[in-house]
C-alpha cells in the first residue's frame, strides 16, 4: 500500500484555476466518498484552501491511482483533463510523505512559517474521519504530519518574525515600548493598510485605538469596528499627544505631519516616547520628524527592510525544519513498512502453529501409553521446533521492515506459504495504529 498525493497550489496554478477546482468546506462528504469509491483508492483526505487543492490517498496501484485521482478532479469540476493536467503535481512514497510534512510545517506556503495551513489540514482530516474515508494509514500519516509541524514550530524560529509590513510595524513597536497593553494607537487614514495594522496591534494587546480621516464617517465606521474613538481630521494636532503609536496612510500629496508639529506634541507629552509609522506612498510624515527627541519614525522602506531581514531569517530556520522532516520521514517509513511485515509475520506464525497443533493432536490421539508428563513435553518440543524453523525468515522480514525491499520479501513469503489475511492480522494492524 502506497501513499499518493495529487494536487495543485499557488506555485503551479493561477487563482482562476485554483478557484475552479476548490471544494466547498461545507460539502465535503460527496467528493470524499467519490474518491474512495474509485477502484484503485482505499483511503482519502481532501485539502482545499485558497492556495492549494490536494488529495491524499492510499493505493496498491501507484500509476493507476494517480491517474484516476487526476481524472476525478477534472470530471468532478467539469474541467477538461488537458486544461488541468499542466497545473497538477503527483507524488508517491517518500516524495508524498515529504510533501505533506512540508505543507503541514508551512514550508510550502506562500509565506513560509504562516500558521493557518496546519489548522486547515486538521479541519480537512476531520471531515475524512467524520465520513470514514481515512483509515489506518492516513490516520497515522496525518497525525504524524501534525506532530512534525508542531516539532518544527517548537524547535525552530520559523514563525517568530514578522513577514508583512503591517505586522513588522507591531514588531518594531514592541521593540521600542516592550509591553503594548498601556499604549494607544492613532490611525491617520482609514484605508486597508491602516485597518490591517490596527488588527495586529489589537491582537498584541494595545489599550485603545483612535481613528482620523478626511471623511469623518469613514473614521467613525472604522473606530466602531475596533471599539475606538473617531477624531475629526481638523482636530488631529489637538489629539495627537494622546497617541503613543501613530500609523499614517493617507492619499495626501504632501507632508501632513512636520517636525514643528511633533516637537509641540512631545512637549505636551513631557518627552514620553512616540512611534510614528508612515506607510503612505508618497509619505505623510516629514523624515526630519525622526530628529525630534524621543521620537521614532519608520517609513515603508524601513518596514520592508525589516520584512526582508525576517524573510532571510525564516529561510535559515527552514533549513533546520527540513532536517527535522528528513528524520521524521525515516521514522514514518519504518512504521509503514511494518504495516506489510507485521501481518505477514503474524500469519506465518499462525500457519505453522496450526499445522503443529493439528499434527500433535493426531499423534496424541493414537498414543496409548503416553507418560503423565508426555503431552506437556511434546507441546514444548513442537513449539521449540517451530520457533527455530521460523527464526531465520522472521528475522529477515523484520530487517526488510527497517529499510529493505519489503514488498519482495512479503510477497515471496506469502506465496511460498500460501498465507491469507486473517483476523489475527487485522488485530495486529489495529495495534499498530494505536
């Protein structure tokens, strides 16, 4: 049984294509059941996000299974196979395991280290578990992927630094002030960038939010969203001293905040520090404001420099994450190899023990003058013979389960001894899953 992955992502397909093959998160039962009803497929999980659509499945026919899943994606979404094929990738075996581990650890994300993808995979797995389309292999596989992702986040700093301009502003504010819980943010402008940055500041515990905008109604709406206070634009410099952090992003074609304005504000604040963030292009704040005592000014170039530095740091941490994934792949391969080996060992022992018991029973039924302890001694003798006979083949099977050609050995032993899957094997599989 092999794990396969078939899908597309932001790396291989445009938004237009990704939209066409997306699955609705509220209607997952139908496509999941359709995948496991494909002749070559035994288990399936569907992951569908804005940046990727992937199907994780198990099959004994790798080429046939991957081809069938590709055809399913085209047919289900009524897209021609010729249109979809160039955007699809398909992995099996170690490559499939590596791919999913990397996706779960956010190494394959548009922004390396972002946390959303792990939750999205967990949700997708939840649907598969609910509709019983995942089984022993994918259950263990996805749980392993979750633990790998957790280990990556614990043992590396892949998600510890800001890689968006709006969050970089928060990171800089924390470096300047440390604790933000007693700080107030003033938004000069009510556009998307200001709104996003305000959300980051609120998530990091700022005390209050003030909003000013040339259109006062827009300022009121945004202030209401953040449970803050709207300020009329003409009252900006009367209220500026109340802000510890000022985030400006307007459409002005000239500086709206100048050094003299800030000098007066700092005097009113009794030299308490202020942090100005100018994310407007062209700039809203005169660069000379940075020369005012106890004032810190960062513009878009400064913030993008921080982001670039942090992205480089994440790239270095990603190398550590890849090493963790290499290690975890080996451990998972050992387990999945044992899925083939262990049931074969159980079946082989059962076959020999059944023969031993039958032959011993025949012998005992015709032995008239058997000593008192004869039956017990014959039981021990035949057990010892079977154990010695089975030791070499079982040792060889266990060795292949640690990295050899498991399929060749397992198939040979099953053919030579005519082994069939039985209850004992199913029990052992269940124990392996636990």
